[in-house]
C-alpha cells in the first residue's frame, strides 16, 4: 500500500465508512463500497485537479458508489420473491457511534428511510459528515441553495415523524 493511499484511508476512512453504512443500512455492503471508494480514489489521485478539498472529492466518490450500490440492490431485490427471501441487515451502529437513546435512534433511522434518497443523502452529508452546502453542491452537482432548501424542508418532516414514533418525547 502506498503512502498516499494509507494517508487517504487514515484521514477519511472512518467517516466514509460511517456515511456508507448509514446510507446503505447494510454493514457488509458498506464494507464493499468503502473499499471501492478508496480504490477509485487511489486510481484517480493523479487526475485530482484540486478544485475542491480532498475530503469533498473522496465523499463525492463515496456518494456515487453508494447510489450505485443502492440501485444494484434494488434491481437484485426486484428479482427475488419477497415471500421466499430473508433480507439480513445489520441495523446496529458501531459502539463508538451509538446513540444513548436507542428508541430515538431507531425512530430517526426509520424516519430517514421514509425520505427520498436525495433528501436523505443531503441530511447525512450535512449533519453526519458536517459538509457545507457549497461542498455538498460539488458532490451532488446541485446548487447550494437547492440543497439547503431540501434540508430545511426535510427537518420539520423528520421531527414530526420522530415525535410520532416516540410519542412526542424527543
């Protein structure tokens, strides 16, 4: 492993994996996507033009690979008889990422799942990863204002959903 790849993974590996796991809700698939992201980043590192930060560039790759994986999973699931199949998903967060209130965490995850994929992605990039709307715009190829509007409109919907699931106790 070269120094560049090692540094990329040390600096961005854990947050990229966290993003992949939360976006895909499948630890095994997140592992695969995580590896793909860093293989692709290492392969394309010489072509990196420095128009954005390395972090933004790596997360843009991650976002695209997560979308590809989700699309592939949907295609595969559409060919499986739902009555005969058992989908095994590991919903547990890692110990370092666990939220004190498991009920709130469960409500949050279920409510996030109800949102459109683009909105869920915007929320995760903004609040889980702490990206600015400008960085998100580069990754998502949308205007910062559009992303901000998506997030702003989603928050009250998310809050209402969580309150309904938790009996109004946040």
